[in-house]
C-alpha cells in the first residue's frame, strides 16, 4: 500500500499541473495587467487545483477517514478543505510575490516554487484538521491490528 504522503505528493503533482496550465492560459490569453496576472489569475488557478486536490483527497488519500460518504459529507469536507487550502493559498501568494520581487522570474515559475512550499502546509492541514482521525476510527484501527496479529500467530 502506498503511504499517505506519497499519495499526497502524486495528487498534488496533478494539482500543480492543473494550477500551472490554468495560470498559463489566463496570463497568456486573458489577463495582461499586474493585478490580473499576479493576483486574479493565481487565485483562479489555485481554486481549480483545490478542486482537483480535494477529489483525490476525499476519494483516495483519506477515504478511509470519511465514515459516511454522501452529499452532505462531501460538501462539508470540501468546505473545510477549501478553508484550510486558503491558508496554504496565503502562504503560496506570499512566496509567489516574494519570489517575483527577489528573482524577477515569470509568474509561472514563481507560482511553481511557491507551490512547493505551500504543499507542506496543505498536507499538515489535511492530515490534522480536514481528515483527522476520530477516536472511534483509532479504536477500530487498533482492534483490527490486534486481531490481525493474533490470527497471523495462530
């Protein structure tokens, strides 16, 4: 079984591709001003990536931590995921603007570098807040492990 963090990295690489393609399209075909290219386009591209990342998180990475899968659960998790992603977005934007001033690179490159840093923040928030283990799930996991160990020794 692939460890959770590696699943996270794989899904976020796809999210990074989504983010990068959207920001490239927006800055090359829609926005030309500083505000459009460095504020509006990254905001839109980030939200596309959030949706992609959430789908991977909910259905693949942390699916075993979602006790009930229905519309309400989906939208409640998406709301908390989106709020936690906002904090990662603030980190991303801070570094994007910092890199653009310090390194004088294209917004696409600055965005990519900033995503590398904000990814660590996003994993922590998903692991500890959005898809946190419940005490009931911990108890069930322990019982499965104990039963699994007993049956394998027999």
